[in-house]
């Protein structure tokens, strides 16, 4: 039995963000490692070093546009639908307490009663905001260096490049190692959690991982309206192909980057 968790709009935002982030990761990494055979291999599908830059710039602009659309959507949901506090991604004091309780559970303590969103999911969500501000801001500075130099001194571009590069590396490491491991490689979800692709989650698993959410739905007589039938086999197969391809590509970029780091003249 499945439980509806994400709307079609939320799934669309996720898939577009995922595809654009992966494109930026590949093109950005290819330019960083262009001195290596591995970097040139990554750049080949984009017509080399300069082609990667063109794609990186335009996809970066698309990500900023997508971010703006999400802001409008989030404000509309908050003000037009009066979202319940327990259904929102807004950080609360209990998230800190549950984070420590979760750590104690790993060493034999009691499992915290998570609601619809866990503290790690809220962190992932808000991390996009500061990531877009830092990467987007420095990216716009680097988009047209000559125009930027009209307003900033030359060393400002060097600072922007390094801030952009460091934040991009941190974002890739977090997504490709922590996010992928937590979302897909746990015992309950291995080899992939398709909730963000199909929009629903397994009811039994949700009852174990998010008992406060299930209890609240039952108390408010909303659980029946959340029950969803399983997706068609073709959609499930497509979810696994897309999701696992992203996981494999992310791990490949991390491993390849570490293996070739000593060959790059930073």
C-alpha cells in the first residue's frame, strides 16, 4: 500500500533541479580537470572546454530561473493554502532535539517520532537556498568578467571564482555522498527511494520512519485520502533508471575527481 507524499509540481521541480545540477556538475568538473584525460573525456560530449562553459552558463541561468519559480510557488502555497506547521519545511526547535535523539538511537536509544519531514530533509531543502545565493551570485559575476570588472576590482573575480568552485565542490560532495546515501542506500530504501519520482511512499515503511505523521493523519481522518495505488510498472522502471543513473554518475564524479586531483594544477 502506498501513501501520497509529493505533488506533481514538487516532482517536476525535483527532476528539473536534479538534471540541471548534474549538468552543472559534469561541465564544471570537466573544466576543472581539463588538463587530465578524464576531464577531457567528460568535456567531449559538450564539444570540449569552451563548449562546457557555454552549457554551464546557460544551465546556470536556467537554475536561477527555476529557483525564482520555486520561491513564487512556495510563497503561494504558504499564503494561499495556510500550510500546517507540521507539514511545512520550516525549521523548528524539535528538529535539533530529534537530530540528537536520532544520534542516540544509532547507539541503542529510542527512535525519535518523525513527522512528515525529518531534520535532514529540512537541511537539504534550505541548503539549496544558500547554495543558490552563493553559486548564483558568484556565477553571475563570472558570467561576463568584463562587465563585472566595471564594478569590481580584478581580484574580486579571483575571489568569486574560488568561492564558486569551493561551494560547488561542497554541494557535489553533500549531494553525491550524504544525500544519495541517506535517500537511497539505506536498508529500507535500497537500492533507491522512488518517492520523489512516483510521488508516493510505502505505507509500512512510513509508519516505521515517520510515526508522528501517520498518527496525525489518522487523528485528522486524512489518511484514507492519502492512500495511493502503486504506479504502473513502466513508470517504476523509469524511476529506477533515472534515479540510479544519477546516483552512479554522482559517485563516478566524486571517485574520478579524487583519483585525478593530484594531476591538476590548482
